[in-house]
């Protein structure tokens, strides 16, 4: 029987038109006795024809009917479909009879449906079927898999099918087929393929060298993928740190004002995103743009609060950094409590726009979440804008002049007070923008900022106070170091290690990676 | 300049007045557990709540004193003194846990409940010895002292000062908080230690035990105050103050700035540890939230409100701010954080010398 089936299948591969005929030929068996039904089910299952799938499903669900003329019909809701063509047919006068099945047919159906899913129109089902066949590891599935491979267009499913084919070949009796299977499995980067190969060692003593080589190849690829993923996670964490630290690099690094309320500005930026989202929710054409709109809104809100804080409070404490630290901490505490009372202590939901959701699969099965990719790009754009603002604008020039020699700048006609306020507002505004980005990956709660403040200071100190390049390098290196340490130290200990490492680093280079040079450094 | 160095007749009058007020305050505090024994309807009866809350405040006052020694006299604004406090508390907590013995819920002869729950087979090595009171007391001082020594040595020798140091100390307490939250550290994870039974053979729930702890705290407070007063009055103390005001100048004059600061920092951390050790049996619990950076910075506010650089100010600040906190968190809990934040702003902008500055009047000068 199996031989004949195999032969039939080979024919089916060579001649697609004949294959469809074979399906039509096998169909009437379903309406026969239980024995004929089981045979027909097995045949349809092995044929790998997508059209057989709805018919077998209908049979399994008790929706397959026998018409008065013996033709098979599928009940689909109120409609009746012809089993062979799938076309809707008018309801016949005589009520069609339901086709019953017994346990033997049910078992056959289960196997056939599992295999046939490999040609289902739904990609998720095909993927699941490919995994299932991979796990079965039986040479019987070879023709089915080969048929499915010729049809399959989705690369990810093709990959799984090829793995399944390799595993099935390895299970066959033919030595050459086994070799091909080992080669196919070895070309992948799949831990499951590795497990299959390791398991096959006992039964295939003759092929041991090939198997070992294939396992080694997989291991290499897995390590590479692991490294790539760690690198991405590190870059992603680095971009978050960069965003959080950029504002601080301006207020602390350029102005020398220590702002412990910086984290609260980040938090305010995140809440501005929530508010903008709530406001635009009922305006259909605006709603998808709420996130881009939140960026300038958050900048404005936090910049205004920052300017008010600088003019009203901080200005009186220039030259007294410890007092400034305490004062800004107090202000941060009040901002946090105000937000808690206004918006509630629980987390607020921020909906990511569709273009930020989902996961991107890079070649080699490296999973990359879209929103983290966007934030990575966003952080670099913000950095570029900050650098441009400081380098190329009038405001940036005045800012640099004031921080380098306040008295001279003042005598040249620069209104230093105004520049101070604008600089602080600028730094605070960047913190707000960071909040917009962080609202996409972190819980928006009144405590959002507290988690970032210490990390941000570490980044600025590590990179070198007053150096934006240092902030960039500092953020990404701390992010990557953190993620590299995490697998073997755990998230918490990794943080502690980084902390200690930065402290020891400061021992060697007290002014950070990129120390300021010249007179400004001594001030 | 400190209270002890005020010039002129007015200053000496102040000093005598201050001494009288201080002795009076100590006597009032000492009388509280006694007055607690009076019948409920007696006019001078002091409620259980007030006694226990005052006991806590006394521990906070020791913490404030220790912070003032570091900040007010040596210019080291530590945002991590809460960590030393908590470390001392944990050392005491470990002793108390060992004393529970087989009376835990699981009835294990040696292991505390949380270890049985987490599947420990035997006591981790760092728990050994904590069944002895003397060893535990030694650890109460040694552990915070050692942490402060390592941190201080690393920072002071590379001349990390000012806000950098503050942030590093804050990072330290943050890191310790994260570490103590972990279950596999062997310190009870986020539940910490609780359900203490006894200390030195006294069941902790009795009035006598609570009074004893109260008096122990009071004695410690007076002792720490006198120690700090003595230290700040010596030549060493003068050098310390000079370092605070002009570190480089003192260094160029040939003083070992690192050694001076390190001694003050380590001593201060030990005092904070002592405060924590006295605090834990009184409140009956210690958990990692004691490490949260907010706690440390609250202690800074006590000192700032009272008046840094004056030992009395630190104590006064601890009592007044905590009194305000206890009152506000029961009457208007939402307001408390506004008031606390407002205190930061008020003190730094308008009252740089704190409440003591108000008493002393203007023009006396203080730490800049």
C-alpha cells in the first residue's frame, strides 16, 4: 500500500494536474464504509493537496454530507459547498445525510489533518505543521515535505520546512539521504536541529564525524546570534540611557547645575504623551499622529517648567552645587506628588502606533523589536539635533560663551541670565522628549523618573562632564556592558557590577572618558 | 564655625542656655517611659504610641548626628547614610532572627523561617556567629564601617568631592537596595526580617523591653552627641572643618586630607549603623526599602532643617521634621511629600543655617 502511495506521490510531484485528479479520485472514498473512509483519508493526507483540507476538516467536525446523488457536500454555516470544487451549490430537495465516522477514521483524520496543514492557506498553520512534522521525524513525510517546499514562498516557513526535511531524511534508511539531512540541519542555527543531531549520534555511528561537524557549525551560528542579540539589547539600553542622559549632559555637563528633578522631567514628558493621546483619541485623522505630536508638546511643557524653575529657584544658588542638589530634589519630590495626585498612582497606558509594534526578524533569526529600533534611531536624531543646536545656532554660541567665561560674555553684550534660563529650559525639554520615547517601553507611572536618574548621572560622569561625544559613548558602552554581564550575573548584580566598575574607572580617569580641556575644565 | 566656637559674651551666654535646654530635653525624654506607667486618665500620662514613636525619633536623631558629622563638619554630603543605617539594622536583625531559634512557623532548630521556605539546607557562612550578641554588636559597627571605608578610600584618594561624591553614595545605597531585594542573597528578599521574639533574654513585646530599648537609644544618642562634640572640638575637628571650607588649601598646608575625611566618614557610618541596630528591635521589622535613596535624602533634610554644622541642630531637625511627618501622614497624607519637598526648597533658599540659625540670629556665619 505504502509503495503504491509513494509512487502515486512521485507522480503527483511530476504532474500537478494528475495530482489534482488523484485528489478527486480519492474523494468519493470518504462517503463509503469506515474502511474505505480511512483509506481515503490517508490517501488525501499523503497527497498534500490544499483542497483536501476543508473536506477533511468538515468530515472531522461532522459537517460533511452525502447528497441524494452520492456527491459530497460541505455545510458551511447556512451554505452548502461542493466538496470537490468548493463552489456553493443550491440546497437540494432531499435533505443530505451527515456522514458518520468511527474511531479508526478519527485517528486517520488526525494524522492527515496534521500533515495537510503544511499546505494550509494560513501561514501560521503552515508554520505549526512544519514544526509538527519536524518533531515526527519520519521518512514517510519526505514526499509531503518536498511537495510543500515547492509551493512554499514565505522564507521563514521554508526554513522550518527544510529543517523538517533534513530531520526526516536523517530518519530514513538511505545513507546518502542521511548525509543530505545532516548537511541541511547543520546549515541552520536552530537549537532543535542541534538536539536532533545529538540524538541521532547513537543510531548513526558511521556518520559520527559529519554529525559532530554539523553540531559544531550550529553552535557557532548560535553563539553568533546570541552575540548579535546581546549587542542589540545593549544598544537599545544604551539608546534609552542616552536619551535620559542627554538633557542632563546639557544642564549638568554644560551649565554645571545638578538637577535631581531631571528624572521627574522625563516622567512629565511621558505624561504629556498620555495627555496628548487622550486629547487626540476622538479625532480620527489626528489619532495616529499623537506620538509625533507629543514630542514638541513634551519639549514645550518641560522646557517651560525648567525655565520657571531656573529663574525662580536655581538662579539663587549658582556656585553652591550641594544646595542646588537638595533644592532640585525637593522640587522633584513635589512634581512627583503633584502628578500622583492628578493622574493617580497606577500605571497609565500608552498605545504604540501600529508602525512601532511587532518584531523584525533579521537574517539569522535575530529578533529585533520594532519600538526599540525606533527609539535607537530617535535617540541618535535627538543627539544630532542637540549637537547642531549647540554648534551652529546663535543660542548655542551664546551658551558656550556664558559657560566658558561668564564675565566676558556679559561684557560682550550677552544677557547671561536669559541664556542661563534658556539653557536650562533646553536641557529640561530634552528630558521631556526622552519621556515620550520611554513611555513606549516603560510603565508610565509617577515613579518613572527615579529609575533613570542615577543611571543618567553615571553616563554623564563616565563619559566626561561637558562632552556630548562622551555621553554618547558612555551611554552605549554602559548599555552593552550591562547586557553582556546580565546572562551570567543576573540583571541586578549586573547593575551593581557596572556601578562598581564606573567607580573604579573614575579612580583612573576622574574626569571621565572625554575630559574637558583648557580653562573651562578648571572652573 | 560651630556653636562651640562662638565668640564673645553673647556666645557664652548662649552656650550656658543651650546646655540647660539640652539637659532639660534629655530629662524630659528620660521621663517618658516612666510617665507611660501612670494610669491612663492621669494628666501626665504618656501614651504607648508616643513612647514608641519617640524611641524611633531618637534613633533618627543619632542618624542625623552621624550625617551632620560627615556633611556639616567634613563637607561630605552623603546621600547614602540610610544604607549604613540599614546595614546596622540588618546586622541586628540577623541576631534577632537567630534568637527566634525553633520558635519559627516551620519550627526548624537553626534556620530562620524564610530560609526553610526558600529551601536552604544549612546556614550560609556569613550568618555564622550572629547568635552571639557581642559578635552581632561588633558587626553592627564593623559592616557599615567597612563599606564606608572602602567607598570613602576609593573616592577621597581620587579627590572625588561635592556632588560627584553625593551621587556615588546615592548609587551605593541604590545598588544595595537592589541586592537586598534578591531572595538568593540570604537576607530574606523583599520581606526582610520580622517576627522577632526576644533580645538578651527579654521578650520584645513587654513594656520593660521597650523601655530598655528606649533608654539604650537615649544613652546612645547622648553618647554620640558627646563624642561628636568632643571630636569637633579637638584639633582634628578643626582641621576637618577647614577641609570642608577649603580642601585644597588644607592639602597644600600638608595635612592628610584623605585620612581626615576617611576617619570622619567611617565613624559617621558606624554611628548610623548603631542607630539602625537600635531602630530595628523597636519597630520589629527590617526590609530592603530601608535602603531606598529617598530615606537617605530625608535624613539630609533633617540635618538641613535643624542646621548643619551644629550638632544640636541635627538632633533638633530629626525630631521636628519627624514630628511634622508623623502628624501630617495621619491628618493629611497627600500633603506630606509637598511639605517635605517644600522644606528642601525653603531651607536651601531662605534658611541655609536651619532652625538653629534662627535662634542664633543673623551674622554669626556658618558653613557655606
